[in-house]
C-alpha cells in the first residue's frame, strides 16, 4: 500500500542526516553544560567554597564558670554546684501534651515550672533544649533514667548552679544571681554573655559581675541548616571568672545574726583604719538560693508581702533618723567651729524654747538634766544642750561639718543599691519640700531627728571616720581577688577618702572621752555594757522617733502599737586607745538604744576583739 | 519473514535475550552511580537505599520485558494506547487526585496512575507511528496533524499543572518530527511561533509559583531565603565541590541539609559536590555513551516507525538530562524534573527503562541482512 510508494533510500539518508544533526546538538549542549561545570567548579570554586563554609561553620560561645565568693578567712559564701535539670527538645517530641502528661507521673513539676517552660519554648528554636525542672534530686534522676526510653526528646542535663552555703546569713551582702531577663540581655556585652544564662542581680554578685563572670570560650562547630551542631572543629576553653574574697568574717556574721535574734534591723561593723566591712547584716533575711533558678511566684509573694520585709536591705537602703547617736559629732562640730567649749554649761529644765516662739522642744528626760556641759550632754544624752548648740551653729554650719563624714551621700561601698540618706540643708528643703528653712528644724537636726536620715552603712562609716582621727576610709567589701591559675589571692589596697581637718586635738579627745564615759561611767546611757568589758569602748546610744509626740502628749512605750515604737540605735568603737572596730546597730522599734542595741554591738565586738582568729 | 535466525548462525546470547549489552552496561553503571549518590544524599539511610534498589530492579525487569516485545506489536497497539492516554488526561481534571497542589494522578483502586508520565512514551510512539505511514518528509497537512497529536496532550498536562513534563513531551514530539525530516522553514516557523506563544503562556497558563520560578531563575539573589534559595544552595554545592569533590558522604551542603530536594531533583548537586568535576565528567560520559548508543540504534533501524521511535526515545532521555542539569546548575529555570536514572523515585525510572527496553527490542528484532 502506501509504504510501497515510499522512497526507502531517500528516507534512510534523510533520517541519518537528521540523526547526525541531533548528535551534533547533543554534543553542543553537553559542551555547554561542561563549560558551566568547569566555570562553577574550577574558576568559581573559591568563591563557592567560602559560601559553603559560611553555611556550615559557626562559632559557639561557651559560658565561663562563675568565680566563687569567699569570706576573708576563705569560707565559701557562693559556690558552683553541679546539679541536674530536666530538659525537653521540642523538635524530638511528637506529642508534647501527652509527653508532659506521662512525665508528670515520674517527676513532679509545678504549674509555674510548666508556664516558664512554655514561655521559654516559644522564645527558643525547636531543636534547642528547654529546661522544665531544675535541681533534681538523685532519686528523681534515677527514676527518670530507668524510664528514659519512653521519653524521646527528654533528657537530664547537668549544669552549674550557684549555691549559697550560708543561706540567710549573707543574702543581703553577697546577693544572688538569676536567669538573665530581656532587659538585662540588651544591656550586657553580647559577646561575653552569649552563652551565659545567669547574671548577678543584687549585692556583691551584681556589683562584681565583671570580675566574677569570666571570659567565654569559643567553639567552632559545623552545624546543619537548622543550626544543630554536627561536630566540633576547634575549641578555645573559657576563662573562669575571678574568685573573690570579701572583708566580712562569716563567723562574726553568725554572731551578729544570733545577737539580733528576732529583732529587725541592721548591723554594720567596719575596721576604721582600713574601711573593711567586717560584718554587715540586715535582719530578717531570706534564702538567696531560692532565686537562682527563678523563685516560684507563691514563694516570692510570701517574701515580698511579709510585713517584716525580709527582702529589704536595711543596711544599704534603710533610711533611719540617727537620733542621739549623732550627738558626739554635733558636739565635735560645735567645739571645732567655736560655738561651744568644754566648760560651757547650758541649763536644762527638760525643755527648750526659741526666743520669741511658744513651741516647747522637749528633752527625753522630763525633769531635765540641770546644769549641763558638753561631757554631760553626751554621757547622759541631754537634748536641750544640743538644741541650744544647734540653734547657735545654724543649719549651714551643721550641714557643712556633717557632710565631711559622708552623710547625705552614698558611701560608695562596693555593693549595689545604696541609698544616700538625707543631710538636710536650706537647699535640700527648697528643692524637695519647696519651703524655706525654719529655725526650729535646725534643733531637730541637732539631735538627729527631723529631716535627718542615715543608712546604717553611713552611720558606721561616720563613726569609723571619727574613730580614725578624721581620716575617712572607703568602706568596702572586696578583700582580695584570685584570678585563674594564680594560687595566691591578690589583696585589695585600702582607699583613703577625705581627711577631716583637726583644728584642736583636745576637742576630739574631749568627745572620745565623753563617748568612753557613755559606756564606762556610772551615769552613762550604756553603762551596763562597760561593767564587765575587758577593753575600753567608746559608744553612744540613740533612740529615733518613728512617731511624733504632740505638744501635750506623753510618749508611753507600752501603750503604743509596735510599729510606732522608737528605733533603738547604738554606735561604738573599740578599743578606744587604738580602734580596731567601729559599729552601728539599729533595731527597728526596739525602744531604747542602750538596752537593746548596745548588747548586740557588744557581742560582736567581744567576738572580734577577744576571739579573733589569726 | 524470519527475524534473527538462531539456528543458522552463532548469535550472541544477549541477542537471543533481545538485550543490547552496551546500552545495558551504560544504564547499569548509571543506576549504580545513582544508588551511590542517593545513599549519601539520604543521610546514609539504608532503608531508603534498599527501596531505591527495589525500584531499580523493577525498572530493569520492565526493560527486559519491553525488550521482548516485537516493535510491530507496539505499532499496532500505539493508536489505542494514545486514545486511552488521552481519555485519562481528559479525566484528570474531573476525577484526578491532587498532591502538592497539582492534579496529576488517577486512582484505580489498586494503583495510582499518572497519565502524563505514560504520555512521555506514548506521544513519540504515536507521532512515529503516524508519520511512518506517510511519505517522508511529511507534507504540510501531515505535519499539521502530527503537531495536533502533540499539542493537545501537552496543553492538558500543562494545565494540571506540570510544566516540566509538558515541555518534555512537546520536545519529544518535536524531535520525532525533526528526525522525520520536516523542512528547516517549518522548524524556524515553530521556533518563532513558540516565542510568540510565550506571553500567552505567561499570562494564561502559568501559575504564580511558576512565574516566580522563572523570575527567580533570572535573578536568584533577589530572594535568597525564598524561591532563590534552591538555586543558590545548589550552585554553592556544585562550586564548592571543585575539581575532585569533597568526597563521598562528605558533601557539607548535602549532609548538613542546606541543599533542598537533594535526593530527588537536585541530586546532581550532591554528586557534583562530593565527586567534583571529575565525577561530573564521568556522569556526562555515561549519559553521552547511552545517548550515542541510542542514536546509533536509531540509525541502524530498518523501518521508519522503529527509527523514528528509537531517535525520539533517545532524544527525550537527552532532554531530561539536559534540563535537569541545566536547572540545577542555574542555566535553566527550575521546572521540577528528576535526573534520569539517578534521582530517587521510581515513576520516571520505570518509564525510561521501558523506553530503553523498546530501544533494545528495535535493535535486536532487526532482520539480519547479508552483505
């Protein structure tokens, strides 16, 4: 049929020619592809190799170990523990709710743990492990390990956890670290903190964050498209943070804590010659360990809402009227500035009145002290003498002289969160109260009341300065640092501050003597303390009013509710001949300073001066 | 009308089994190379490897069976195959199943059939069968009918949408026409008219994602995280492979999963990364060997139908290879075609092996002419 009409020879030739053309086309195209490959793989090889390395090689930061904190004798105050936590890697878990449900039967975790877990899970990438429960005990670890095959994607991870072995004793001083929050993560150096989970939140942990933190290590890793690490190419280990030694003596701290008992208040003891803080306490305190991995909301609320305010750092942030403890310094100001002299006597009828005013300023002793010179005024704590002296000096002189002792400004001690207190002046009142200064207010300042407030830290520093013949030393907590690989801790040098000019040594000696007689004479307000003392103490009691007694009212300690009772204060230094310790004690609502605060101070001084180690 | 006379002459065993040894060797080496690369690209997954091994075995079985089928039987059933294929293509939009946004499959209860896959083979068969009945070179009328035989299924497939397959089928039909000897004027006219059809294609036929692919092809760096990602990572894999490669199982782009679709469409990038230019040239060599053997078989074929079919089949295989390598190396837009015989997956491999079975059948069912 039709095929018969075909010219086979012609068709065959045509076909072979076309096949040849097709073969040529194939060769041409394969040639193009080959050129392309040569271009990519030979000429552009370096370019693409670099891109390939950029893809796969990543630098990972390794968190350094945080420096330890010791007391001056090498007792650990903050340590790093290896503990265990339960982590879940969301990517490896098929059904999260179901897994959590089953997990809860093996290891208990709270609603808060779960909330935090869910919160962190949203923030992190799917292949990174998110902690669910911290500080597992060995029993829990064992229980999980037995069942671990049932929980793909769930693992127990060891980690470094901060531990504060002395719990409550140093919570306000050492402070605590906690997990870095959003705000902090924006403030810190991103290079240093890339791998760090915790940061100092309060106290020394916060102040010396830079020393304690250390330098992170670097690990070059190969990671896949999801960022998961496949293998380690190179590693530079991290440099741990410095260990630091604090000036405080943990045994003294324990004595202070014991002496304070259930009293609320603060104690600060300083070595006047060096400014070293020997013991520092705010009572009541709290267990700093609770904060390390995030305190539960319930526990936090309990601490925060407790009416005794255990979280409140009284020695640093508590601002109290100094009361009569300020009198020796006011007397010194009067003597040095020539507004009074050793023999000048003022008559005390039990009250004081400014000429031309009706208002009566009371003395704590209703009957009055009678004829009173400066010595008697200090020893018996006569208010009227100081009303008169303050009135004569005027607020400007008082302010100027007292400022030299550091009142009204932070002492600059190496701990975070210090408050400045208030050393009142005309300017201060104009700015803060928008009112002029009234003469009557000078009288209150003269006995450490009115607008005048101090922090226990300031008061202790001021007394230490006085004890040290006017040479102010920077109060500080850092005793020594120990870098990595150095066996001996490096002692910190002392830092002298301003020196208060001594116009006449006899004025200073006069006040030293009067403070001695506060403790060691029959009429002294702290005479009980001196009776059996094996060393000479110079001291001064104080009672700071919380509640202002009206003109026609009586202060009746028994009928007042506790929170309106006076604060009891006591300042001292010893031994008088060569002071080694200066101390300020404040007992909130403790009543009279001589009976409550003084014995606390005595126990600490006894321990420090009589049983000191080394 | 006896074919190979087995009794009179000593005929090699392979001929009696209707196997072309050079072609078989080439295909065997290629699939071996494929298995090697799949093992690496799949993250050393033994299960994956064994699944692919089973597919390769099935594909070789299909090849063997197809090789036993005499070409003139094929010619007889070609028309009916074409009708069935066309009917199935028409049915797809109504009863087809949708996977990954494309409606390509028909579910026959026991088996999922992808009619467009079958058409890859049926179209060149049909065009070859039709033209072989005519005097060659074909007259304009016959050419127009042949063109219609190609265009209708191509449009149906493009609509699914499956641009890659439709272009492949169009080119296979075109190659048959070309081998049949259509005049250069008409070839020029077809090139021009398809250029004119491009805007039509762009505005009416292409889906947004397909347009995006083309735009990305023109400038991959414009969207490095999105559609450009494939091609950028693929070029990094190829380029970083260098002359001798990073070594088997050591390609970071693929092992660390930066390279997408690494065991399917982009497997060539894995090969180029791990075996370098050397591996690429070996692969190209294998392909060239297979293609040239195919063209040789076509040139030796004695009937119009068999020579057109053999040439058409070979050229589809070539187009497959060229489009895939072109796309993975950034020379062509990404159209979603596997690398024949190497990529993971069974469908296209079975089709290709059936085609090569036909090629062998054509070669070994010749009448041996005496000089």
